[in-house]
C-alpha cells in the first residue's frame, strides 16, 4: 500500500508549510456530530412516469454484466445521465445555511418530475427519498431529513435518475457557507480523486487500475480512501457488476471493454477508516467525527478510453 502523507510532511498544496499547519489540521475540522433528524412523508410520482421494477418489491440480488453498443440504448443511457446531472445542478443551487436536507430532496424531486424521470432511490429497498444527502462525517447514503444545514458544513448530494429504462448516477460534495481551508482541501481532493480514477478507464485494462490510482492519490494527500463502498455497473439495472473498488483490489480482474458502463465514486476521509451504520439502516458515518467527501460520475468505456456521461446536455 502506498504511503499516506503525514502531519510533519510538507503539505501537498505546495505551500512548503507542514501538512498539519496547512491542510492537515484534523482537529480544526471537528464539528458537532451530525444527528438524525425527522424524515418527512414519502413524495409521490405521477403515474405517467415509469418506475423501475424494484419499486414495491425487492432490488435484484444479482444482475448480469451488461455491455451497451446499440445506438438506441446508448442514447437512452446518455439521456438518463444528463438528467441526473441536471437534477444535481438544480438541487445544489438550493444549498445554503438554514436549508434542511429534506428541502434539498423536495427541490430534487420536483426537478426529476419536470424532466420526466423517476428518482431511482425512491422505493429502492427500504429507501424512501429521491436523493442521498451526506453531511460532514457521513460517508454516504445519508437520508434527507429536518436537519438544517449550518455554515461550515459540507454536504454530498447523490442523484440517480431513471428514464426510458436506464439509470444515470452522479454526486458532488459542496461547502455550505464558508468552510475552513482543510475542509476545502478535502472537497477538492475528492473531486481530483474521482478524475484520477476516471483517467484510468480504458479498454483492455482490469478495473483494478481505477482503485490503484485513486488510493495512491488519496493517500498522497493525507486522506484515507474508503474501501467498503465502491462504484458499480449501471444501465438498465441501478447496481450491477462490475464492482469498482476505489482501493487496490487484486480480485478486480474484470477487463474493461468498450460499451461497459459503471460509476466511479470515491469517498475520501480526513480521519480514520472506521465507520458505523445508523439505526436507520442506511446512513454510514465516520466514527471519529471527521469529514468525508465524495464525487461520482457514470462513465462509458469507449474504443480509445472513456466518456463521462453524467454531464449537463448542451441546449
Ligand atoms: N446513488 C447511490 C450510489 O451511488 C445509491 C444509493 S442507494 C440508496 O450508488 F438507496 F441509498 F439511495
Ligand atoms: Co450515486
Ligand atoms: Co453510484
């Protein structure tokens, strides 16, 4: 495993200051722990918007690895991904101190419906919200609730849209008001880590390359890279093979081929790797209370490399 930048090392940012005096002061990052708020009523979707099969039943236990080469299928996939990207942008515009994560869910829900899409997480197993909102030390799968965002928080918004038979999945982490420099460094590094992983996407190579690249990058900046949650194949199924590890995994031998579609969604922790699941059976949070940041794109393997699909369409 590659070496994690230590507090006495020169900071990764080029300041020539010690990491602990620059972007590595984890104590300065510590905030009051995030506590569960109240989860509001389930939002409805008009009958005219098609639902994925698992709504009202069970998510599939296993799914085949799919390759998309048919132009019609690729067009539908691109559309689902563009819708997810647009919902993310529109939802993020509502972030401000005092806004609750459920108000973000309401904004996202309205955006999906206006664009003719179903929120893939709504009715996915026991999940009952249209996005995930993961605040501060919450790593992933936070449930929107009555907690108002506070100045200095960070929040990841994770959007998955289902339209014309395809899912598109994307997330980003945002500062709320003014965040400290170490927290800003964590957010920027998580974005960079996702792009370092995406750069490793090319046909003929094993998916393992993605995690190797992300882990080395995250550790070189002094962060921990979450090993227990990864990316996933996506398309007609929300969570499909291949599993995309964001850390080195010798079992990740699946070869990337043109037409393969999966997410790259690394989570970087300011502190340690230990995490707990809340009693809601979804929310995953760092036990040391230090923040975690994540970005996610849905990516298509092409003949020459890759294409990021979760981008807002022109026009
Ligand atoms: N969008 C999340 C992902 O990136 C999935 C969350 S599943 C949920 O895979 F049920 F928690 F929403
Ligand atoms: Co997601
Ligand atoms: Co995902």
